């Protein structure tokens, strides 16, 4: 059970591959199974508990300074009345209880205790945002909205780039000319500008945006594949495959793609996923990507812009960690695969 | 005892009990003993051969005594080596045997710069080396002349640029490069492999060395070029008293030129002595396998299919192919016509670049042609449509020279074999599996090989797989392009044996392409000789001898085959001028190398392409002056 992992570890790029693979696996797992085990829905607003901090005290202590904790408490005292005024007052015994206790100014030591015991049972393990949405539910929904657009980008970049590269490398002549013009045109357009233009002209839909991102990556993918195919085409086994009576289609799909370039395919897949997550979060943060009420890590952070400095670190912190983990995961996976491939081909 | 010592005192290179090892896994426990207790001696003015298969440690031995393995762990760790009485070995390795335990440990005496200098002086002055790939050893950015000047300066030859140039040109002429003044300004890629090898030798001679070590100097060369190189070695020895240590895997080369020989195997010398003595009365079975690799072939008489009533299977008519090379273009195939009869082996020989592979690829329709017909059972293969072509590709199969290049490293042997059958969905999985085990059995491989990847098969096994790959479609005609040239001698014999066996059992017809004339004679019924894209002679295997050959080029080829001190061969070779093959325009393309033309200056040879005409004895020849 363990031994294949140990074997991978020993290989060049093994650590990166394993770490990246683990992160990507977790991300995929969360995306797929998230809706079954999260306690709240991402659009469920718990008006009684807006901006509650993560449930466990040590998490809060770990991540905030004493000053920060103070600020946190103050903000809580400020926020609470405003929430109670905006929400229905006769509900939420817990919160009222907490407020009551806080009316008697407690000692420094007992403050934190009181605060956390009071909030113990609201069920938001990682806290809530300003609308009382559960952070865990938001993060899970965000995972989905970074995976799916990423897949769209990959589908476009690889779905067009790989065949184009195969043809351009194998047939030379017209295909190569076509690829050169096509790629040259795409490369001459700055990526961000292109994306913004498309957003402005069409409706701002994250999938369209990601498709555009994928398109801008076609040149890279197709050039990479074409160069490899051009070299491989001159090699004995392609000649031998022709001699054996294999048609061009089979030679392209089997020999050139599957046996010789599938590693490149997976590497590019990982790297493009990483890039598209980055782009998606950036765009969402800039409010060009996923629009509320749809959730993405980028727009969670965007929504927390105002609360971060007043001590509600968690709304920014957890999505940021998720973004970094996801990008690192895909990037490490791709990079590790790449090192492995380079090692195998170097032998 | 006294006698022995005295003899050793005179020897130029004296290696005693040398061991060179490499650490296997970094633990310091397991070693690969690449050279194991070798003793060897070269006397002044003597040509000594070392023969052994690839991987037997020949090159390692040389690198070791030259101190080129110093980074290796442990590298040279035991033994002694003297050059002209000076010990080489303290300079070669950093490891030695522990006095008591026999373990290899690092010596505590580090290298001293004085020693390094001494070694640097010896290397490249008293002892010089030339390697297999001459062009790889020449810097492509420097002209031939600059290489020569550099070598002369390094050997501290006195004089200014012009004097050095004169000296350099003399040296180049000395090694047979008549056109030295023109060569002086050329870059290495503009000269042929044979010329580059001579430039290397000329550079080596600058330092007036005592010993020349030649590591497989002729392996990458044509037989004709090789013959000239060996002649040059002989001359250098006679004229300059140069001692030569010649390393080769080719027994013919060793046999032809060396006085004494060491037979190496797995890092050990298994037999040594006078060449003639060793090769005739060998004691060790390994020497026997080298000498007799093809011996049993000669006993089986090639069944003569030369009788012309056998049905014609493949007919090539006026095939032409033009290649563009830079801004020049030339005919790689110029009006080639030949015919293969059912069940025969037609061999095609010629120097590299003569168009043999081009012919094979053209008739396999793996390349476009510029004209001509390829008739398979009367049907023009070149005009077949896709569907017909697929059927034809089952009947006409091809073997390639480098099996490792042909086998896709990502596929199992089973996948490689089944590919040719899977494509049309005509066979069920069961049938395919059955055929796979059948062909694997035919090529004497275990059925379990089907699950292995090419990467962990030996070269011989790989070539067997490519043969199985061809046989699985039950072909009629097999085009073999140098199928054994990249293999070791013993494996060559096995593969040749296999090919013969199939011909007898399955009635296959072969078009067998090779540059190895001895090999060809073992298998072929008829032999065609190509020169610069043209078929210049065709002869039944029996008539393929220096006496029987009609075309001067065929005679040159045959006489160039190394053989033990054969005077007639050497005198025939001497008739031919020492010039490089060049692509001439019009007339007979061979005329710049043809002794008959050079003597008679026959105008026909210049103006008229000699047609391929029938001669007595069932052959054909394309030469104006050849007799009937
Ligand atoms: N694809 C190609 N483009 C240009 N020249 C080629 C090509 N293939 C072969 N040639 C040239 O054609 C000539 C014949 O080559 P080849 O058929 O490989 O000879 P052989 O097999 O007899 O050694 C050589 O001069 C070679 O350099
Ligand atoms: S045709 Fe003339 S030049 Fe050519 S081989 Fe014959 S004699 Fe020599
Ligand atoms: Mg060839």
C-alpha cells in the first residue's frame, strides 16, 4: 500500500509529484463530496451569527495577536447590536445570552473564555462572513468554482492545442504554416487585455473568460507538442509504424500522442489548472469573474476587504490558504511530472 | 626470468596486473570490474591489437592508463603501467587496495601538480589517441588548419606561422591527404569521416609520438576507407617506427594488421600471443566463437535459385529519386532496375551514401520517388490505393538497422507485435495472442517476452522482436536494411542463422542490404553493387570474387575486405588512387577513382553513362571497358 508512494519519492521530482498530487486529490475530493458533508449551504445566511470567528480558540489565538483579539472583541460588541437591529430580535438566545454576560465588564482572562463559550454552539467551525454564511460551505463552493472554470481553460487549450501541435509537427507544410499564423496572432495579443475586452463585449461570464484564457495558452501547448512531434517523426519507430501499415490517424493518436506525449499532456494540464485558478481568483477579486451570489475564493476575499483590518482575519485567511494550496498543488504536480519526464527522456 | 625482465625493459608500454573498477551503487560494497588484472605490452615499432565485444573493457583500459578516469570511484586501483620506463599509474587513480583486507580505499597521497604536469606531457606527446568518431573530436568552429597549428604549437614546434603551416601541410600529405593545401581552410563538417580520421592522425603525429592508441578507428568507416587507413598505419609504422595499439571488435582488421593480439572478454584477457598463432590455434572457446562465428555457414551450400525459371516476385524498373541537399540536388537513385525471384536472396552492397537505404524506403513506399515502377507480382506498388497498400504492407515487410529505434519504448513487445494485426479488426484477440506466441517461438524468444518493454531487452533480443514483428503478418518478401550491422559478432551470426532458417521453412524472399561483403556472401544468391545511386554490377554469389568481378569498383570493394596479409588484395587496393568519392556530373560516376579510366582517359567514360549490360556467367555490369 505504502510502497508505491515510497518508490515515487525516490524518483526525481518525486516529492513535488506526491505533494502536488495529494493537494490536488484533496481539492478534487472536497469539490466532489463537499455538498454531502457540509453542515450549511453556501447561500444559507445565518443572520444571528454574522462575522463569528472560527470555533476553536487555539485557532484564533494562533493567528491573532493580543491586540487583534481585543479588536476582535470590540468589533463583536459593535457588530452585535447592529446585527440584532437588522435581524429579527426575538430569536437567538445564545447571542443575547452572550451579550448579557458581556454587559458586566469581565477581566482580561475571562473575556476570551466567555466569548468562545458563548459562541460554542453556532456550528460554524471556521466562522462566518458578514452575511452569516458559513466559511466551510463557502470554501467548498469556491473549490468547485475554481475547478470547473479551470477545466474549461484546459479543454480549450489542450483540446485545440494538442491536435494542432500534432498536425503541425507531423504534416509540416500547410498545417505548420497555419499553426504559425494562428499562434502568432494569439501571441501578439496581451492576455489580460484580451480577457478584459471579451468581458466587456460579452456578458461577464466566468466560463467564457476561462475559455479565452485557454485560447491564449494554445500557442504554448501546440508549439511544445509540434516541436516534439517533429523530432519524433524522424525516428525509426514512426517509420516502422508506417511500414507496418498503420494509418496516419493511428500513428498520431497512438504513437505520437499516447506513447510519446501523454506526459506532456498531463504536465500542461496541471500547469494550466494552476494558471487558471490564479486568473480566476484575480478576476473575481477584481469583480470581473464569478459574481456574487455565486461563490469563488476570489470574491470571498473581495467581500472581506473591509473587515480584514478590523480583525475578521478568517474571511480572508482561509480562502487565501485554499488558493495557495490549490495553485501550489497543481504547480507541484506539473513540475514534478516534468522533472520525472526530463529524467526518463534523459536516460 | 632474466629474459623476461630484459624484454620488459625494452617495451614501450608495459601494463601489469591492472584493475579498473567502478562503484555500482555508491555503497562501496559492490564493484563493476571493468578491467580485471590485465597485463599487456607494446614494443617499439609494433602493431598490437586488442579484440573484444563492445563492453568488454577495451576503451576503459585506455582511458585508465591515460589518466582520463581520475574522477571515477575507485577507477584504477591496482597494477602498474610504464611508458618507456616512466610509471604512469600514480597519476591515474586516487584509490588503492588496503594492505591487509583487500578492500579498496582512498589513498592519502593526493595528486601533486608536478605529477599532473608530467601526465599532461606524456599524454598527447609520447602517447596519442584517436577515437572512433573523428568528427566529434574536431571542434566544428575551427578549420582543419587551425587544428593543425594548435597541435603543432602544443608540441612546441619551433617557427612562425608560415613555417608551421608548411610543416602542417607536410604532415597532412604524409597521412595521405594529397589535397592538403585546400583542406587547410575547410571546416570539419565539410570533410568526410575518413578524411577527418586522417586529420586526427596528422594532429597526433605533430608531437612525434612513440605510441599511437587507436580506439575502433575504422568502425565508422566504409571498407574501402578502412583499407586505406590500415595501409596508412602500416606505413607509419615502417616509416616512423611508430608503435600502434589498435583496438577493434572486428577480427578482420586485427587479423590484417596486428603482429600480436590480446583477446579481451568481460574485462579480462583470455588469450594473447602472435596474431596468426592465436587465431589459428586458439585455446579459449571465446576466441573460437570470434574466429568461427560464421564458420558453420560456409558448410551449408547456398541453394541456387539463380536458375532463371523461378518466378519473378518483385521487379524494380528505372527507379529514380532526387534529393535536395542545401542548394544542391543530386540523384540518390538514378535509373535503378533489378528483379527479385521468388525464394531467393538478393543482396545489395555499396559504400555508405550509395543509395541502398533510399532504394529500400522507396520500394516500401515510405518515401516519394521521382519516377519508375515497383512491380510486386506484376502490380505497381507505387500506384496502389490506400486499401490495397494496407494489404500489400502485410506481404512486404522490412527490417531496420537499429532495432532500438524501431521499437516504441513505451509499448510492450506484445503491443508492438499485435499492432500490425489489430488495425483492421480482422483478427480476434485470441487469434492475435496465438500468433504472437507463435512468432515469438519462431524467433526463439520466450512467450513471456510479450509483456516486457523494449528497454530491458538486449540488442539481439530487440532485433528478434523486430523480426517477429515482420513475420506476424506472414509476409512473402522481407526487405532487410543492414539488419545486423549494429550487433555484436556472435549475435550477428545468430540472427543470420535465423534468417536462413526462415527462408528454408517459410519460403521468404529477401532483399538484403549490407555494407559487409563477407556477410552478404553467406546468405545471398545474387549480389548487386551500387555506387552513387546507380547499380554498377550484378553477379551471382559465386562470381563475387576479386577475380570474377567485372566492374573495377566491385574489385575495390572486395579487395578492401580485411584479410590476413593477403598480398593480391593489397596490390589491387594499391592500383586505386587514394581519393575521396565525389558526386560527378555525367558519364561514369566512378571515373575519378577508376584506374582504367585514369590510365586510358577513355572519352566514353566522361560523356556516356555506361549502361547495365549482360555479361557471361549470368551477371550484369555497367562499365565501358569491362570485358564480357
Ligand atoms: N531525406 C534525405 N534528404 C536529403 N538527402 C538524403 C536523404 N536521405 C538520404 N539522403 C542522401 O542520399 C544518399 C543515399 O543515402 P542512403 O540511401 O542512405 O545510402 P546508403 O543506405 O547506401 O548508405 C546519401 O548521400 C544521403 O546523404
Ligand atoms: S566506365 Fe570507365 S570510368 Fe567507369 S568504371 Fe568503367 S572504365 Fe572506369
Ligand atoms: Mg543505409
